[in-house]
């Protein structure tokens, strides 16, 4: 079964646009690899957490800042389809 990506964001911090942008990038890149992307407003101020199914893949507070989209795509790829090429967004060998 394909995983669902959930982006939990703080609406009080106005992070909806960032979450929507990341959702768009994930859906564009992983069309055949994910079930979908869900945006979930957080009840906890300052939260920006990305889940793959129920597992935390990225937490802004733990990381000390936001993840770049290139890094997020690599992180998701490594979990959902490790053999997938990300083209110019891929790691340098």
C-alpha cells in the first residue's frame, strides 16, 4: 500500500502556504509512489512536522529550522522508492 504524507503546520504562524507548496512538490515528484498528501492544521503553536504514514520524517523544532525541498524529496524518496531518480534534485555522487 502506498504511504500517505501528512504535513502538520501551525496556522497561527501562517505556514499554510509553505505546507501547500511542499505538498505540490511532493505530489508532482511522487505521483506514482504516494497515496496522497494531507495538510493538517496543528493545535500546537510553532509545529511543522511531516509524517510518512504515522512515522515522523521531519520535525522543524527538532531540526532547528525548515527543511529545503530538495532534502525533503530525498528523504521521502529514501522511504517510499529508494531506486527513484530525482534528476537534478538528487544527491551528488
